[in-house]
């Protein structure tokens, strides 16, 4: 992960917990069978925090698709950075967010992180394939017909999860705890290596920094 990427509190926590799970540490970690309950937390709040799991898994799915993006581009002269395509993605996110009642700023902020996470994977794979030719992909996926339709599907699903978790995501300890557990579980389940775990930290860095949403009604 490049040094100029900002490190948030949630990124640090996710990285620490994921390392404990996957790095061979003697300290065992398992996602709790029931979410951690803090004083004053309601049953509804517990159910809501559990919904960070599908959002995290979708981020992992998108990161894994970056392997195909890298395979499609490698050796063709096509650059990893593609500002035109990136803007198209963000414009699509803005339109879809508005249509489903999600704050467009919320959607675009999260997807900037997804784009950066994809670049982490691509740069890492380019470096690997450049020095170890035997590991280069044998097949070249088609970006237009194969990869982007999958990315578009995940985009819609991620935005739906961002809307569903709007009241959960925020700069607070409960969000940090749930996110770290979800990230560690997803990384272990998907057998992510160090490169893809680094990308996951980037993808999730803004999840627990969103401003808390006001509750409906004042009682």
C-alpha cells in the first residue's frame, strides 16, 4: 500500500485484527457469536451493526475482481490509472445513489476507496508478474464483456448496503468493533493474501468515519 494513502482509525483496527487472524499469531480471534453489546445499546442497534458483514464481503468481492482487471491490462500498455473510466464509475455511483435515496457524497466517497483498493491490487500484481514471468496469467479476461458487468452488479449491491447501514456507520467504537470483526472474518473465509488484505484496509478505511445519521423522530 502506498505511503500517501491516509490511514484512518478504522483502517488501523481492521489491519491489526486481520493480521492476528491470518498472520499466525498465537492470539486467537473469532468474530463473536453475538455482537458486542455496549451500555445503552438496543436490540435493534445490535441487528443493524451486524449488517456491516455483507458490505465488507462485497468490498472483498470487488477487490478479487481487480485480479481480472490486472490480467486484462498487463502487457497491453494500458495504464493502471484510468481517470476517464474512474470518473465514469463515480458518475454512475452518483446517479444510482440519488435514485435509491442514498446521499451521493456517501456513495462516491466509498467508491473512491474501492478504486484505490483496486489499484493496490493491480500495482502489486504488476510488480509480481514483472519479476516472476511464470506467474503471469495465462488468460486475458475481456474488460467490457466479462469484468465490468460483474463490477456493475457489485456496485449496485454495495450502494444498497451503504443505504442499509447509513445509521450504523460512524466514527464510534461500536462501528470499529463490528468492522474489524467483519473484515477479519471475510479475509479468512476468502483466504486473502497480504496484498489483498492491504487492499481491503484501503477499501474499508472510510466506513467508520461517516458522520452519524440523525434518528427518526425525537420521541
